[in-house]
C-alpha cells in the first residue's frame, strides 16, 4: 500500500472512532438491573436489548460515515492527481431537497478540504496525531479547521431539522451530535497538541 493510501486508512479509522463515540452518546445503552438476578427472564430481555444496542450503534456508525467516506474518496483522488476535489461528483446522484443542497455541498467541500490537508501532510511517524501535527503545526490552526467543520455541519443540520420534524427526537439527536462533535474535536486537539 502506498503512503497516500496508508494515510487515507489512518484518517478513516480515526473518523470511524469519532463516529463510534458520537453513536455512544446518541444511542442509549441498556443498563443492568438488580432485578435480573431474581427474575432471569429480565436478563434475557437485557441480552436482547444489548444486541440491539450494538446493532444500532454499528448502523449509526456506517450511516455517519457515508458522507465522510465520499468526501475522503474525492480528496484522495484529488491528492493522487494533484487537482481539486470533485465535489460535484460526490453530490451528483443525491436527491436532496433544494434547501439542503447548498449546505450539504458546503459540508462536503469542507470535509474534502480537511482530508486533503491531512493527506498532503509530510508526517513523521504513522499515526493520526503525527499527520495532524504535520498538517496544522499548532493547536490554534487545527482548532480553526475543526471549528469550520463544526460550523458547516451545524448549518447542514439546521437546514435538515425541518425535514425531520415528523421524526421523533430528531432535533434532540442532532443537538447531541453537534454538542458531542464539538467536545470530541476539542479533546482531540488538546490531546494532539499538549
């Protein structure tokens, strides 16, 4: 595997970890009850709920990564050809309602630019942290990029909320995703640039 493809895998692994952490905050994990000791049928129900929780988290992670993978593919092709990411190719086949198109394109473009900056970094070492340090040099630069990502995601989610009005708890889930994303990104920046 060449260096560019290796960086792509490292970045996608980090994004998947991010998706899993978001999923853990959005999807409620079943809790063990003391009654399970006394009434074994409750334990069987708990096992069922735990399996469903794991399945829901896995599905959430896969869905959460769809746009990120598409943006990464565009950035990867761009880095390999030394051109600009093909954002139109990413959003071409999507049938989004008109009010979502512009914020979605802005989000995908920002994601692709972020991935392109990471892919272009001349990192020493093979981990995500070294790639970020090489790409951004300091915590402030990295936080500016992460804030830009959070801003375009929030704009997309704001445009999306009216289309999910009939979906139970959609606004709360989106708020949790936004809040958790900001917190996780700040913690990551603090961890990398300590």
